[in-house]
């Protein structure tokens, strides 16, 4: 049985194992593409909001879920992913900010149990990205692990004028795909990449 079934978002179903997330020319506007190059999800950061908010729509422009910050200027904090159709809070994207390691936990919104973790790879690269001039040009690389720490996938930044990430999910039996794809967009926007 698929353990991610309780985190299904009614308006979208991501069934592939690979996605590409591209940043638009307008800052903090993103789209996710399937392996055939079809847009499956779009997200953008709402501007001039007291709390950061990211509405996500499907390929037809229908709102499917929203990610909202738990507090004002929440660089290291919680972001709640809510289903647009039901209004239910499904997961929390929890950022543990550090100069040496970018760590994001995906937790159940009700029980707060950890479902997955997204960690940057390489303390020296993360440190360089944070303190070296033009460090933001160094592409991010993240490893996705399940609740027990086993590898389930990766998010690899590509060197380009617009931020671009290749998401690979090797085993999604216990990790919901939609929050992982959303996290790639939210991480990029929040950390000002």
C-alpha cells in the first residue's frame, strides 16, 4: 500500500519519477515540467504579503494547493501546504536554517511526524553559497531522504540564467511527490536564489 495516499492533493496527481522546475524571468515564479516537457504545476510567490504565500495551479490554471508561511519574515520556519479544494492542511515544510547545511523537513500537518527530509549536499558548497560574493551562482544540490534517513531522491540545480532544478524521485512509496516538487520552488524563492 502506498503510504503517501493520505497526502493526496485533490486537484493534481504527479505520477512521474522525474520533474524539471524552472524559474520564470519574473523572480519567484516557477513551473514544473514532466519528462515530456509538459507543464504540470505552476507556482509563484505573492508579493507584498505580510506572510509569504505561494499559490500553486495545475496546467489549466486551476488552483490546487497553497503554501503559506507560519509567521512574518519566516526565513527559518514553517510553511503549511493546504489543499485548495478541501482546505485541509496536509504537510508542513520546516526550514532549519544554517550557514553550513540547508535542511528542510516535510512533516504531517496534524501529527507533525517527519515524512521526509531535504538536505543540501556539501557543507563547503553551502557555506560558499551563503558568504562568497556571487555564491548564489553555485547550483544547489539536495538529497531527499525518507523518515528513517534512507535515500529516496535528489534535487539538482543546473547552471543557467534562470534557476533550474532536476528532481528525481527514486522511491516515492513513503514520500509524497507534490510537497517535494513544491519544496523545490519554495526553497529557491525563500532562500533568494
